[in-house]
């Protein structure tokens, strides 16, 4: 099969790989679409994603497709030909965190497209419990976004959200847009967005943003009940803490570098009774993400800016061509 393989740091190669034998409890999926994620760029650069890349590895963890083959002991009700989305995270099920019901913290987590071959290929083999049927109302293109949406759903599950609350989303990229759209549909009093790209203002307002501002050009002193940081830069993380009002909740969702440090006024945490949380991957959130999207409470297709081929991706991740991408998917047909 044709596949895009990360052979070593900053080296991607389009290869013909032999078909990977299907284990008894796995499902083989013919990939239709696979998203290109910031995590893929991190792995390309030699940085960790949900784990360290086990090179050589086929990248791609935001996957939709059609069931091609069932392992000999699969108990899932899925059938050959079913349209599906894939949860890439494979916890061990036995460590303390898994047994506590917190599989996102699993000490031995495996991940499709990180520690094992992913979706930037014609086919991918996945444990049966990681394959989710999608309803007819959801396109395969949109279904490739179930995984990132499920990560946002998990992040929101970490917060207390009430109708009279106000929220600030820092970052107007794809994930920032997802959070903005979900929060706006949640009936909050106000959902503002902080971002630097003026070309995204109209889209953000269309999906529910109350106010959109550029912190580099505008003085903005308002504080919020909920602040969600979606960038992963130290400056925006410090902005997130400063933007929370007394009793505020701050969700650090953006992925920073493993050695990045930020300055925090510890008195503010005490005096303002701030809650600062992280959100890692997507435990127990795939079904909710599928439901949100199937009912059109979240329409992701207008947020996808580019549809590409496998052959384009080395230039995208390597930065040799500036495509001005907010969100790209690879079509594998």
C-alpha cells in the first residue's frame, strides 16, 4: 500500500509498504480522509505528540474511512462497508490510571500515527474498540475531524460551564474555532476570541464569537469566567492567566514545547481563586463528538481550508511551501 512514512527527524518518504497482517481483535479500515494536525508537525520536528514517535512510522491520527476487513475474533457490531471514524489512543487498560478511569494518563499508551502506523496510508489496522460507526448525516470528510473535536469536548468536560458565564478563546486557528463554536452553542453570555489573523474575523463571528480582537494591536482589559488557551506559546499562556476574573477557570489546551516555562503571579492564583487545568487527548469523548457533529450543532466542513494529496505533505510539514493553512485534510481516494 502507498504510505507516507516518517523515517527519521524531518524526513518523510512516500513508500510502498507491504500489507500489515490483521490481528484477531483488529479492524482494517480503508482510509478516505486523514487530517493534518499540529502534532504531526511536532513529530516531524522530533518533538513528542501524545508520545514519542516510534520511527519509522506512518503519520496521521485524525482518520475516517470504511471498514475493509474484520479480525477473526472481533466482537464489534461493525460490518464490512461501514463508514467509521477512529480514536487513535490505545491505553493499556491495566495501569493505575486506566483502572481509575483516566485512560488519557495511561503509562503505556499507544497511539495510531505516533507509536504505530497511522492514517497517511491506504489502509490502517486499529483495535476494534477504537473504531466508531458514523451516521449517514456525517460526511467522511467531516468525520476525519471527530478526533480533534473529541479532544475539545474532553477539555470542556474539565470545566464548569454556566449560561451566565463569559468566555475568552485565545487562538483563532482550527481548535480555537472549534471551542468558539461549541461554547457559542452552549448558551454562554459572551464568547470572545483573541487572535492575530484579521482574515478570520468574519468566520469567527459567523460561528458565534461575540467580539474578536488582536492583543498586539488593541488594549483589552476585560476578564472572563472561562479562558481557553489554544496556541501553546508562553506569551498566550501568560495572557490566559491574566485574563481570568476572580474565581475563573483557565484551560491550557495548546501544546507548548516540553522545556517551555511561563511566569505566574502566585498571589493571583490564591487571591483570585483561579483554577488552571490541562486537557490531554480525548478520553470517553468520541461519541459526544460524533453526536455534536451529526446533529449539526457543530459544522466543521467550513473550517477545513485545504484538501490535499499525500504528495503535498512533506512540503507542508517541512514549511517549504506556505499554504496559509488553518486546517488541511488529505483525501486518499
